[in-house]
């Protein structure tokens, strides 16, 4: 693991001034910049996870047609060549539960940033054909032994920046250690996906048909955002679909109606269902190669290609109701989210229960309403 340099959270040593001073003053008021990315990336990563385990395709056709597609998936060397790493039989996803970190970064060419706006940990159990996904708020105030207290979404970009400076490749490994320690599980793999992946997935399935319920207009020249959608049934490409799920407010003249969290969540589920329907259709299955290619261009992972095949052949028929999605909430006190300790304890137990094969499941999108004030 990397050592403490360049502003990275230390793995061990003396406490920082931040640690000594304790929790930041909750009375401090600061207007937090609005962002519609968090829920969107949660949905996107669930889509990718479901694609990995094969929910979005027919098993027989998928197995025989895409065997070769995963030969280019897995850890890569500095030249972009996939490193051949065999998976020991006893470590195969076919015979043992697998726990992985799923990180969604805000990286786009327009911004260049790599903040992890979505942080999830998923455990899959082959005996019960089930999965539990725990989602942590991006602004979680993380105070963990061996690390400088900070927002959860700030650690990966610092690890990544140190990799680039030192010529190492430890950022994903560092995140496995951090999240495993925080949630009390052994995280074996990390997958990092950026926003462009969503655009490309939608384009790969030929776009989606959406009934847009309101006019939307918002322009941000800083990152190239130009949302301009009209009301009514429309066929949206990847860029427009991203606009549809991101829209929060208008700065146009005349202004269009703004959007609250509830409405955005409805739109994001609407888009998710449209994408799933497309991929589950025969035409979507036949396009699986281009979908995988589009994801691969915007994804980094340390999952071996052989393990991808193991995941695919093991979980192709996993029922959606066997995927338990547990968002952990908390109290928003700018600029942090202070995690609800009861929810965090329940999430840890759910992952442990999944590992043990004793987990109970409900539909992944039947999420209880949070009473905490969400991140804006």
C-alpha cells in the first residue's frame, strides 16, 4: 500500500490537527453546490452490476455468444494489455461469495476531476443466487483510524494523483482497504466507472424512448452542459438521457420549472427501466458486444477476465428481487453528511449476512424514504 505523502490520508502514525479538533463546527453555514449526479451514478452502477451478473440477457444465448468478449476484460499493464491472471478454483465466483467496491467518478473530459460521487460495496453469494449492495453518501464524514478525516469522495482522487506522480497503480487497492475497514468486510475487487459510460451504454442500445414530462433548460459553459429538452414522447441518445437525469434547475430565459429530488428519482428510474428493457430485448442481446466495449472504455477494474466469466455464468438468472439495495443515509451539516450509525450497523450486518448466505431480500428499488436531509 502507498505511504503517506503528497497529502494522502496516512495509513498509520500520529493524529492530524483535524483529528484533534474533532467534528467540524456544525453551526457553520455554507451553501452547498447543487449536483444531480449521485442518484444517477447509483442507478448507472446498478445497471453495470446487473450486466456483469447477466440479469440483462438470456443465459443460453449469452453464454455461447459472448464467451470471447471477456478476454479483453481485467487488469491491464501500462501499455493497455490485459494481464493474464488465472483464478484459483477455490476463489472462483462460482463457489464462494465475492465482495467488490463500485466507484462512480465525475470524470469527464470537460472537467478532468475524479471525485467518487457514488461509493457502493456489493456482495454476491453463489449458493443463494443473491446480492446485497450498500451505498454510502459521497459527502460522508469519514473518521477512520489510520486516515485523515475527510469527505469519502475525496480519497480516490488523492490515491489516483499519487499513482500518477509515483508511477504506481495502487489507488483501487487503497480503496479496497479503506472501504473494507469501514464496513467490516474483505473487499476483493474494485471497479471504477465514469459518467461517459452512461452516455455510451445508452448509445450502444440505440437510444431510449422517454415521455419527457416538462421542459428543461440549463446551460453551464464551464463543463459544456447544454440541457434543452421539450415536453412529450422523445427518442433520447446518450447525451440527452444524461441531461434528462441530471436536470435540477434552470438558468435560461425564460426559466423552465425546476426539479426536486423526488421528481429526479422518478426520471432516473424511468431511464433505468428503459435501458434494462432495451438490453433484455433480443436486439439488446445482439448488441452486447458494443455495450461491453463502451463500458470498458470508461471503466477500470481489477477483476480478472476469468472471474468475469465466472460471475456471468453463475448469476445470469439471479432474480431482481434477490438483489438488496441498502442506501445508508445521515444528517447533512455543511459540508458533510454525518452517517446514521444505526443504518451503518444494519448495512454491515447485511453484507455479513450475504456472505453467510442468511440474507433476506426485497426488490432493489423499494427503498425506504429517508428522514434525513439529503446532500444537495
